[in-house]
C-alpha cells in the first residue's frame, strides 16, 4: 500500500501510546540482535534502540515512503531495510512489532513463523489493533458493499486477520513459548468530531479501499463515509475507544523448563 507518513502521523501521540506499553515489556539486555517488523518512519525503532545498549537493531517496512523518513534516523547499531513481514528470516534475540502484523493474512501460520525466528532465550513482542468491530470500521465495509462501490471494488472487502487473545495464547503455547503475557486494552481517545475520526481512518483502515477504487470514485467514497460518520456522531467531541492486543512470548533456553 502507498502510505502517507504525514497523514499517518496526524494523531502521533495517540498512535504512539501502545508502543509505550509494549516497550515496557521488553526484557532489556545488552548486545541483542533485534528486528522491528513494520518500523514505519523509524521514530519508535530509534526509541527502542535507545533502550537496548550495544544492540544491533534492524527496522523493516514494505513502504518506501515510510523508509525515506526512517533513513534519517539510521546510525551505528540502527539500520532500516525494505522488506515484507511474512518474508523475514534470520535468528534474533528480540522480534518486535508495533501496529503492523494486522496487515498480514494468515496469523495461524504467521505467529509460529515469527516465534521460530527467535534464538534460545529470545523474546517475541507484538502489539496489533483489534478494533475491527468498532462502528466506524463496520461502516467502511458496509459502504464497500453498496453500489457503485461494490462493482468498482469487484465485491472486495478487507478480510480481518486478527485473532482473539485466547487464540494467540493457544498458538504460542503450541510453540512451547514460555512467559506468556497476552492482554487486550482499550486506549481512550477524545476526537474533536466525526471528521477527525475520518481523518484518523483515512491514513490506515481506508487505504486498501481507496487504492482499489478508480481515481474518480475515491473522493466520493471518502465523502460518503464522512456523511455516515456525521449521522452517527452529529456533535463533538466524540469518544474513540481503540482496542489493541499486546503479547509477549519467550523461547526457552537449553535446559530450561517451560513456564
């Protein structure tokens, strides 16, 4: 997808809040080999690097536009590369991903693959949105099923790849992960009005729909969505409760009992 870093960062404070919770779960050690999956503009990857002395951190992202921003933050021990999350290989002490893997399908196989990237004693840390049942998200899919958008999209609507916290726990247990910590948290955001919510979603959730629509229909889709939101939230401010899943899982070291 063609990401717009400026649009994505319109709500930077709100988008960065889950990173703070995720980063507090990092098992800090020196000299780690770390990969940040879906690093975006690299600002949070740099903060992760600051936490881990004498470590080597690689941020990967599939968006050249995002990496153009990230490259300015590269330094000794911190680099950025173009890459797809599902194609990552190698062996790592920390596999870290903040708000990225929900764009990848097939979590039943993706999570074991990410866990398999860990060296003995390594840690997998993931945060991903689980807000697909929010009324605004449901509106987007419902709008895509209406004409003329249904025909223009060839019947396509985005398939939700996110699993339940319980299912992630089951998958990681089957991988013999230890030290499992998995929880879902609502991040409360107050937005000025429904147009602000539309601006938020236009930088993320709306992208795959807008990219599939012909040029002359993108603005119509967006304005129709704005109208729907204004009917649902006619006045502001509005409460936007953003639900996210966070989890940590570790690979046992040789001779260690699985906890």
